[in-house]
C-alpha cells in the first residue's frame, strides 16, 4: 500500500489517469534490489580496473565511485578516492604516463573490469552459463536499441520476470553479465573501444586529434543507445496501463 500511495503522489496532476497503480507498484517491487545489483556491479567493475592498474604499476590519480557531485573524498597512498552521490557508475583516472606503458598492460586494465563482472556472474551461473549470457548481451543491447518498442520493451519484460522469481544473487549475476557486455562494446569511450584503439595504436600510432574525434563519436553513439533504451523503458511502463 505504501508503494501505491507513493506512486499516486509522484504522478499526481499528470495525464496518467488510466495508469494501473497496483500493477505498477508490483512492477517496481524489485527496483531497490536491482539498484543494489547495479551498484555492486559498478563497484566490482571500477575496483577491478584500479586493482589491475596497481598490479601493472600504472599511475592512478583518482578512483571515482559513482557519478555526480562528490559526497566524500578519501586520500590514500595509491590514489584519491571520490565517493559520489549517484552510485550507478564510476571511473578510474590514470596519469599522463598511462599512454607510455606497454599496450598489453593497458589492454589488461581495460579487460579487468569486465573480467571482474564475469567472475561475479560465474558465482551463481557457473563459467559456461555466465559466458553465454555475456555473449547474448551484445545482440540484446544492440537489437533492443534498434527496436526499443518491440525488442527492448520485451527484453525488459523478460528481465522483470527473472528478477521477480529468482534470488538476489542470481539477479546480481545476470545484471553483471549484461553490464560486462555493454562495457565491451567496441566504442571508444567504453572498455571494448579502448581495447580496439590500443591494439590499433600498437600496430600504428593513432594521432591525438583522431582519437579525440573517435571519442566524441563514441560518446554520441552511447548517448543514442541510452536514449533508445530510455524509450524502451517508457514503452515497458506504458504496457502496465
């Protein structure tokens, strides 16, 4: 009942009179647990990269846990750790000398975050099943973005059904495998794109200007993909009306 009343207050005065609040309340029942799953996955991803950087001797300037305004700053001997308000992302900032370390070490650092997520997924699913779900994640992310109303919304229904009947750790494993796939997409601002650019640069150096253009293009593509998935979420919510 509390969740239904909260939804009534949130949507009060909006043109959503036909919205089924009881069904929407049921739909968002696992919202907190899924949020916790994303936060745990983000933590594993960021700290796996930081640990890999430390292993290969990279100069780590900052470890950002979360996005948005800074909540807390911790100065350590290894790096400055920033705890931010929005716990659904993060990053590791390396020093200028990062580009001078061996490409294999840089590739290892880029891989580390996704490997950490796959290890997390393997705890519940086992290695073969975790890898299959990771592999399927590529086509699901792309196809869901290309067709948010039909494919994306349906995939969200499948995810919702899975979250509703499975344990927290199984849900954590599933989200970890999909986030690993999303970060391995070959776009310059993601881990997969870093690996591609590092490999190409190993063979033939890429001019800084071209890297900047590629990063800007990658950012635009990622924003488009996110917009399409927000559209899928909208159609998913509309389906409960």
